[in-house]
C-alpha cells in the first residue's frame, strides 16, 4: 500500500518506520530542511546536538522500545544526575532526601507538604477532575502557603508568566507524574538517559531504515493541497507536483491542516481556540561547567529564563569536543512580542540574567552563545482545556489525522508521541 505521511518530526518518522516494517511503501513530506521537528538538531560550531533540551526517563518505555527496535540499544547512555534550585539569590542542591529536608527556604511543615504534593500528584490517575481546578488553588490546598509562595508560584511565573492564573492543575500534575518516575527509589538517585549523538542519531537511523524498506523521505517540501481522488485514494500537491496515494496520514498541526486539506477530507470543530506556549532558548558553550546539576529550577522573578539545564552533567564531553553546554529556556505565550525580538536583544536579556546568577563566571570561558526559538512548543492547558481542543472529523476512508492536538492529559514529549503512534498502527488497516 502506498502511504503519504505529512510531517517529518518524531511522530511522522516513527509512524513511517512502523508502517514500512509492515510492508507498506511510505513517503514522508517535511516542509523544513531538517527532519525531527521540535527534536531536530543544531550546529553549535564545534559539535552538533539537539536544538532544544531533551532527556529520556526510565518510564519512557515506548520510546526506549523504539530505540531498541531500530538497533540503537547500545547507544543509550544512562547517568545518575543531580537537581538544584535557585531561590533567594542562592543555589541549593535538592538531589536526595537529606538535602531536601535541609532546604532552608521552606519550613518543616512546608517541606512535608511539598513532599506529599509530589507523592500525591504522582498517584492521581483521574486527571479530568483536575481540569476544572486552577493550578494556584490546587497547589495552595495541597502544599500550603509556605511551599506555594516560596517555590511553586515563582516556578509557575517562570514557566508561564501571568498565564499561570488561567491554567488548570493538570499542567503541574502531568509534570509531577512524569518527573517522579526519574528517581530510582532503590538508589535514591535520578536516572536519566540520552542517545549517543543526540536525537539526530535516532532520526538518521529511522530515515535509513525507512529508505531500506523502499520508502521515500523528502525535506524542503511544501504541501500545498490535499484532496480526495474521484474514485479512491488521496491526491497530494507539493512543490508543484501532484501525486496519488492509497492513504494519507496527517501529523502536522491543526492550523496547517485547515489551510491545505480539502473540506471533503476533514472538518475541524471545537468550543474554542487552543493557545500555545512558545519557547526561547539560549545555549551557552563554555570551557568550564556552570553547575553540577542536570537541572536547576529557578524560583526568582528577576531571572528571565525558566531553568538551567547543565547538559554536560548528563552528556559525555567526548560528544562535545571537551566543551560544556547549557540550555536556558524561557516559555512565553505564542503571541508574546518577545518571540519576535532580534537575536541580539534576546541575547542581551538572557546574558543579563546569566550574570545575575553567575557573577563570578569569566566571560573568557564562554565559547559561543546561541539563541533558538519555537513559536508553538506546547498547548497552554487552561481550565477545561479538553473542551477547547479542536475535534477533527475525517470524512474519507483513506485520510487519517494523528497529531499532538490529541494530547489532552500528557506532557508533550517523545515518549508520548511514540505511544500514540504505536496505538494508531495497531488499528491501522
């Protein structure tokens, strides 16, 4: 069967791989020059790595199974990592139980209630109830005022800005649920992993296997129109070329679907418009490490970025020519003017925050500075978000839609993507 797949991100490529292994002839059409979508790579000058930060958790079993299936099991690298918190202009380690209970900014009661929040949140399965509760109200009730004011509120402001007041408790629950699994109870340490060479290694292998199976992958391909054939199958017009497929699977965003798909194929309806968070991410390449932690959560409104991701505490320096690299992300509403500012102004803003956190770090040890951004990183999970998600009704037996708009109770990560792909393939004709 000849199948066209729109989108060459993790969803499109893993879908193409799974279907090609079932004997189908697949063609992947990707508008960008590079494969990978939000997980694509970036040339940092002395090495190539992921454009935005990614990590694999022990609970990411669907993703890990895919990595093993494509022959990259020996490329998985597991590490024990540390966690830090920046609060009241000080950097603290909270990487184990002892450090947590010594954490000065919180009272004993605050620490106990915060620990209870993490445990309680990780055990909740009925997320629908949380969708009607503002995240601030839920955290105040469960964690108490001390933990909320000292830790949760600054973190929400850093992650969402003033948008946090409109977000449901599902937002924080989904993160608690996922990150709680990173801690190995037997070792009392975080266990995280990456693939040697970053996600570029994964996408290169997927593309290789798809082509070996007779598939085709086309980058820099602008899909202009998708319509049904009068008898059977689907026409795709791209780069001035018209091609007939037995079936087409659309993995790109809903707003793209509405522009290029014939009304005879699909209709989109919903009670509202989904809002998105964008991200601006500064990446520093340095000769010396900044922090001993993989992640530093920032609870300080003066710092313009969300956190500090010390990737060299996870990724071996043999991968980066002996250099260190650190991500500094900031999440804003997709319509925030900050996303459209010049690279120089963003660089100045982030470096100002960097100097506030690391006043003693020498500028001579900075090799290069990179600014990356994405307009639509993930949906903003406002109250009753699932009622706002566009419902896509396919109206043709040969046309399917599988995209991230369907993730109503998950964080957007590659394991979630692969899990949805595997479920889809199980029921695909």
